[in-house]
C-alpha cells in the first residue's frame, strides 16, 4: 500500500485557473470571484502540508467587504504560496504520514519520579 494522496488533474486545472485569475498586477477583484476562490481552496488544504495555515490573509478581506476586494502585497504573497504548494502537489504526491501522525511505535512504562509512581511513555521513533 502506497498511502499517498494525489490531486486529480481536473481539480488541479480548475484551482490553477482560479489562482491565475488573480495575477500579481491585479489590485482589485470582485467579491464573487474572491468567494469562489475562498470556497475552493479549503477542499485541497488538508492534503497540502502547511495548507491549513494559509487562510488568514484570504478571509480577512471578506469582513466588511461590499463588492470589491483590494488585493494587497500580503494577499498576493499568500496567493503565490498557494500556487507553489499546488505545483508541488501536482509534481510530488503527498504521503499520508506528512499530514496525519502515525501511531506510536514505542510504548512502555516510565518512572520519572524515582519512587515507582509510574507513567506512560509513548513516542514515534520513525522519521516522517
């Protein structure tokens, strides 16, 4: 069993096209286009190591927005990060152990107090 996550080609193409609608030169976009982007990215975030932490700059402009979103340099940097992660996922599949921690490989009792009070020691000794 390989235990890898692959992004289907059609899904990659769709999300890449969404990201390409926000070029670095763009300074504003419609609220609807931004909502479509913010609605599609969470579907691939769990399969990207580090993807779950890339939403703060994307969701901030939605608060109090009336119809147009201002695309700042910070937002463009975040979109560049998404492009890089998406390209990385398309060229190199993500192993499941990069996202979900493995079960402990070593479990034993432990006496840290020196008085035989006991405890439990559980650690994963295999590198991810």
